[in-house]
C-alpha cells in the first residue's frame, strides 16, 4: 500500500500532482521512481487497450500505461510533450503516460475528502479521495488498487 | 564471521564431500579397487562427521560414524567391496545426503530408514571385523562419554579453524570422537602406571595441509597441551628465494613430548591432517631433543618457540609478515625468519645459544645447502604424486563467489553490449564520410572486446552437468528398488558445460524422464529374460554440445513405446478421435499430451498423469525442445536440446508490420523469397508453399501476433523456414530481414506479463525494445485456432 509514505508529522502525505486533459490527479510520491519524457514504445501483441507498449529504461523493459485510457477517459495520442511517471506498483515497475507533472503537495489526512456517495463505482475503486488545493480539485489515485487487477483484465 | 556463516560453509563443503563420496562409491561399484579411492570415500565421510560434530548435529554425526566405521573396515581390507556391500554403501550415502539436507534446511527424515541402514552397516562391519565392531559399539553406546579424558585443558585460542579438538574449547557440543578417543578409556588405566613417557614425533606437513586450511603451528600448540615439549624446526628443505614456491611446504618439526597420554592420544591431534603430512610417532629414550635431532637429520635444527608465533600471529604485534590468523600461510622462510628474530628478542629457551648474526648465517648456509638438494625436492614431488587423488595433483585454484555478484556482472556486461551496439549505430548513422577509418577501427575493436568480455563472463556461469547426472544415479537406484528392477545407469559427457541457470532448471525434467525410463521404459527382469535380453536394464544418460546447444539424451533399452496401447489410451481419454490416422511419430508424441498416462496402475514414482507434459513444458520454458524416438523391443530415446545460456541469444532481426522482432537463429532452417507460383491456397484460410516439391504451411507472423488483420502478399515478404518441435517445417512470413545479431535476453514478465507468441524482449542498437518471437508458440497458435479477433494494436508511435 502507499501508506508507507514518510509521514513528516503523523498522517502527512507527500504527493505528486499531474494533469490528464482537463483534470488533475496525484499519486503518493513514494511510489514514483522518476519522471521522464516520452520515447516511442514498442507495441506488444494481444495487449490490453491501455498498454501502449514497452520502452527501454536503462536496460529494464518497462511497460507504458496510458493512464487516461486506464481511468476510462479518452486514449491519448502521445507526443514529445507527454511525460512518463515511472512508478513502482507492488513488485513491478511501470511507466504512466500523463500530460504533465504540475505540483508536489504535502497534505494531511484531514485534507483528503472522501468520494463516498458522489462517484460512480468505477471511480471509487481507485480513488483514495479528493483534495482541494488553491481552488483546484485534485483526485488522489491509489495505484495499487488501480493495477492489482490489471493482470487478470489484460489476460 | 558469525556461526551461521561458518555453518553455511560447512554445508557447502558437505555438498562437495557428498559428491566425492558418491563418485568414489560408484567407481568402487564399477570395480575400482584403488586404495586411494577407498581413502577418498572414507575421508569424505570423516570430514562430514568432523564438521557435523562441531555444530552438534548429533543425528548426522551418529550416522556418519557408523558409516565411517564400516568404511574403515573396507579400508583395512577386512571387508570386501562385493556388489551387495556396495549397494548398502550407496544407500548409506543417500541417507547421509538426506541427513545433511535435513540438518541444513530443517524437517525430518524417517528414523527407521536411518536406523535400519545403520544396523545394516554395523552388521557388515561386525561380520567382517569382529574386534573392530566391539570398539564401534562401545563408542556408539557411550557416545559423548563423560569419562573421556579431556585432551585439551581450559586454555583457549580464540581464532581457530574448526578442528575437532578445538571445537571443545570454543564451547561447541562435545565431539564424539573416533575410536582413538575411546581406546583412551582402556588406555587411561595404563597411563597412570606408565606415567610419563617421552615420544619422539617427526611431523612433516605437505603443501596440501595448508591448502586445506590446517596450520602446523596450531597442531603443534595442541601437542604442547599434552605435556612438556621440546620442538625443533628443520629448515633444511627451504630452498633459495628464487626457487621457493610460496605455497609449498618446506618445514618439518621434530618434537620430543613428555606426556602421560597414550600414543593414540597424540595421533589424535593430527587426526584431520593425517593424510597431508608425514608423521612418525615413536618412543624416545634419549631426552635431549637437540642433539638427537642433530644426529638424525644431519644438520642444524632450529629450536622452535611457539610463544613467538603467538606474538607474530597477533596482527597488531608484527608488521604483517605472517598472514594473519595463521590460516592460509604456507610456511615460507620469511615467516620462519620472523620467528627466528622473535626468538632472539624474547628467547625463553635458546637451546643452541648462538648469537643473532651467527644464527642468521647458519640459516643462510643451510638454505644454500638445501638449494643443492634438488633430489630431495624430487622425492617430495614423487610423494605428492603417489598420494594421488583429486585434491593432490596441482589443483586449479577456485574461489567461492556469491551468485548474485556474478549475475550483477552479467547484467552489467549485457548493458555494455547494448551500449556498444548503440554507439556503433550512432556512428554509422552520423557518418558523413569524414569520420575516418580510425573511429571505425576503434569501434570494431570495442565490439570485439565487449564480445570477449561477454563470453568470459558467461564462462563463469558455465558448469559441468556432472553433479546433476550424479543425482540421477541416485534416482535410478531408488526407482529400481521400488520397482524391483535391476538397472544400470551409464552416463556420458558429464563434463559438458552449460549455464548455471539451465542446470538449475534441468534437474526436475531430467528426474521425471529418468523415472519414466526406469518405470515405464524398462521391462521387469523376467520379461527381459523372456525377450532374450540381459536381466539388467541399461539407462543411458548422455550430454553433448551440438551447434551451440546442449543435447541431452535419455535412452533405455526397454520395450519401446507400445503404440497400440498409447493409441487406445488416447482414444479412451478422448485426446484423439477413434478414427484419427496418426503417424508413428505423432503417436509417440501423444505421451507429451497433458493428462496422458499409460501406467496401468498409479504409482508413487510416475504415472500420476503429470509426467511428460510437465517435462515438455519446463523444457520449452527454457527455450528447449524435446523429442522422442522409439523402436519396439529395443527401447526409447528422449532427446532434449537446450540453449547453452538463458542470457544471450543469436537472433535474426526481422520487421513485421512496422514492428521489429527477433527470431532465434537456432529455430531457422533457411530463409527464402517466395515466388507466386510456389504458393498454393489450401482449404478456407490456409496457404502452403512448395519448397523443392515439399509442401509446408505458410504462417503470417503479423496476423498471428495481431499486428495486422489483412493477409500479406507472400511475394512481397520473406519466408523463414523453421523447424517446429514435432520435427515438421513451417514457413513464417515476415516483411523483411534487417540483420543478424546477438541479443541480450530481457524478461518481459518481470514488469509486465507473459505474452502469447513472445518468448522475451531485448534491446536493440537504437535503444528500443524489440520482442523475441517464440517460434513454437506461434506455430502452435496458427494451428490451434484462427487468429484472434481483437482490435489490432494501435501503432504506438
């Protein structure tokens, strides 16, 4: 789980915020390994719709996930301006394709508002809550929940 | 180094000892009567016992002891190595191996099996050597007997190798000792009467003593504890510095020991060094060690003071002339001289009281004299040669390295190869003609070097298949016992080397196949005799290199595959339809079908229906193939062909629907440009191509992998003729060939998952990932079902 974030005081989270289309999302900074620009990926046969392919990350074969498609939004046509967030999910590394990284946030538990009752089932399965930051709304994504089932979905 | 690390080393050594034990026993089983073989076997068991004692592994010690006792009878020629005896011995070796594993990994072993073998062994020892047996018994019953005189008083030495005597001091459980100790019980009474005797010991270590981590000074120290000693060191064999082998052994010691202990007691000190030194122990009537030594050796002995060495051993005391801890130090003259200087400085008992200069001069003279004594060296060599054995002949040096380190090195070299390829490609691409030949020359050299580095690194991981073949001999024994068959295992090419990863994964399928060969392949002895064959069945296990792969054959001389029965079974199990018309080869291959088993009754050995298909899958997972060749009445041969390494692969780089793929070169028989007149439609969707008038199916790789939905025009494509596992040929259609290169295999599963039709990934010269085609899977996919109707993959550009 992403709870292993180093709490500065108790229950504080450090998050990386990024944009996909019009929306902002964030993930726990502890699961992010690095952020890099888009490089063309090699397609994989029989891959699920949200897997763009694999790239070479210093000798490691890294699958690239179109996060927009994975979240049920419109698939992205990657360009040089897109960014890959290299993340660790459970034992695997993967690259998340997003439009751009916007912020690093430090929030406490109390800042996270529950999405209970306002979201559809699909969204709730991977959101840990929403944050209000300077008038913007940022959706806190739980990567483990998002990709724990991806294996079976993909197969 | 904590206790667990030492213990781990002990178990690693146990593995080696067990291997040696088995090799020796098998050699004896085949009629090798060389006493050195018996000795080697005895030594192996003895070392395991000694080490196990230090770690208080009582079960292991107890069994090893009984085993050792019986082997000792054999060593002293009171027990003949008849086939029956050897059978018990081999089974005992199996139990000993099991006990070692249990001690290492926990768990338990059926005690009755242990006991019954132990009693069998005892019976052997008893039957052939009455009086020896009496000793063994008393020993087993009284194991760590309290009245055993403690050979080592409380004085402690902290930095010690695990020798049996020292084990007692370092607070380990007491070591049940070999007979020698127990004879003390008897000897103890006489000791009081005989009071102090003076023994004269001449101790001349061989180089092997030091190689095995023993240390002469430690032995001498142990000796000192047994009584009052006078020790003289003989420097006469020390050659001039130029001729000095730094790892040789040149010193010998004459010790006059005044003690109340028995001779056996004193010999026990040298228990673990006994094969690596010349040791004479005798009674001495004259009490003056110096004059005695003078007379005998005919030269000046050097009085030898152990307390000096104690100081030198302390790394802080002396400038590190002597290897610290005294562990690996073969006695070199430097050490001896350091000792000498020490003597002069502290000199508690300079028996030959000569001044420093005179003494040094004397030593120098001695050394000079020795230099002439090449014949002496000659006899020593001869002695080394005579003592023979695997360990004695010039040993190639080995070190133990953590496998992780090797793997990291291999990964790094893999990166280097990729980087080098990327660099070369960049240079070629940006070459405007001015770069000049020096850069290209340099790049060529770099390429050659990286290739060589890669080969050398791979060689580190290459291991002979011997250990795994040896394990099979045990499997054969066990299955033969269970099935009441008489089986001989013949192995060939056990020194064939293959990558460690391959070896590790080979054990399981090989065990399955060997079991199968004995259980299903060979007939019962009665049936064999009825068929006019030798009652003893032969299973042949052979390994060899063939065109960059390792080929392993498991052949039995049994009845061969009963094709009618296989057919019937397959029909009963609804694997094939009753009216299908199969070739012999196809019928044979049915046994690889999941869920197929011909065994009439299910046994523990094989026949749970999980045998051969599992074998086939695990071999395929290694990038290997398995095929079967059977002749009724003459036997069956299973042939496995495996890549030598799982880290690199020679591949052909091809393009398919704008994607770059790598096809393993070993799969490709030939490449050709199809002509329109050679392509014939066949049925609804298939196409065949005729190659020199034989037809073979065309497979569009792009379609199978779902890269495109439309069929390609064969004339515009290149056909790769591949050999698929059944032996049949298929033509794979690709758009074009880019080249041929060695690629480093990268796991796709580590971060993603297994992809049908794709074996792995690699990184090409441009830094991009390319997928490696799994030819057999592609062939299977094209045969089993029409291409999937998923949405074609969006070009990820």
